[in-house]
C-alpha cells in the first residue's frame, strides 16, 4: 500500500463519529483493518469553481451527476513539490476519480495561467474539457485535514479513512500559505469514509449496526461553503443595520415635539 493510486471507481460512504464511537470501531475492526504505510497525513486541497460558485451550488442540490476539480498535496508543499490535480465525478452513487501528478509550479501554471503542461495524457485531456466547459474556473476554497487511512487485510480494495481537524479558508488560496483555517467539525468529531468497490461486507455492516453508526450526506467543500455563506449573510445584515442607523437624524426639538 505504498504508492498513490491514479484512478478510482468505487462507492464512498461517510459517517460522523464522536470519540466513543471511533474508539469502539477501532477495537471491533482491529482484526481486519490495518493502517496504511503513510501513518497520519495532513491533506491540503484547493477547490476550483466558477466565480458564482456554480459547481458547489449544483452539488448541494444533490443531482444524479456532479463533478469537482481540486489541487491536492500530502503534507507541506513547496514550489517544486509534488501535487495531484484531481477530477472527481459522482454518478448514481458511484465515485470516479482521475488524477495527474505534477510539481506545484507546473500545476499552478496550468490552472491559473493556462500554460500547457509538459505531458499529454488522457486524464489531462479530461481536465482540459472540464476547464473549457465551465470557463473562468478560479481557486474558490482551501480545505485541509489530518487523516489516518486503513485497509482490510483480506480485501485490500476496502479502505477506511478518518479525518479530523478539518479546516477551511476562502483567502490566501495557495498551498504554500500554510494549513490554517476555520474549523468545520465540532471538537471530538471525526469524519469516517468507507471506500469500497462494491457492496458493503457483512462483517463491517454488522459492526456499524452494533455501534449505531449510520451514513450521512457530507461534503467538506459543501459544509465550508455553507458556513462561509452564513457568515457573509450575518456580515451583510450588520452592514444593513449600520446603514439604517446612519440614516436616522439626531434627535432635535421642534415646536415642543421630539423627532428621532
């Protein structure tokens, strides 16, 4: 399990766990799930979208088909460090992920300045089509999180990941600018994802039932976008209130009456 896979077709189920559920799940799956070779990893992403957030707004409506583009690094990245350009699609519950590895400077040149990379692959042609179709794609959100990944020793294609310390920002959208950001989850929560090529194994579904762990609909980018929109709405309301207050004249006396 020591190399990064470049193409995926699988089902992905998400679950929000508290510390107690996480600890019990680890105990009950200890005989089948083992950590991969990477240990705890910090994963950093720049999500790309149109200026009016067309992609994430469409995704939140839960369509049959949706897609997104992101630039990803594993751990701290420098100008010539390795990154992955990922095109992720979901159709009728099946996730298709295609990714191309580059150095950061080349990926930024390709995405931000439309400079052709030094290679020509089928995956890059698919990304080219995506960029041409949506037009004016720009960096929209930075999201980072810490992750532990494990796989089933009997069925290695079954993977389980645990993400915590999920944070986002909508400024300084650059992988070199650090991993700081606003927290998405509450303290003590972690997001578990089960990634499988087909049906859920009986042994695993039994453990989930025992621990009352149920699947949820969850998107890191979607949650960050909603939090960002709520904050912007509050700021706009405060500004509107301030404008109204500024329009109210000072109290003055006229003919024995008070005007305010």
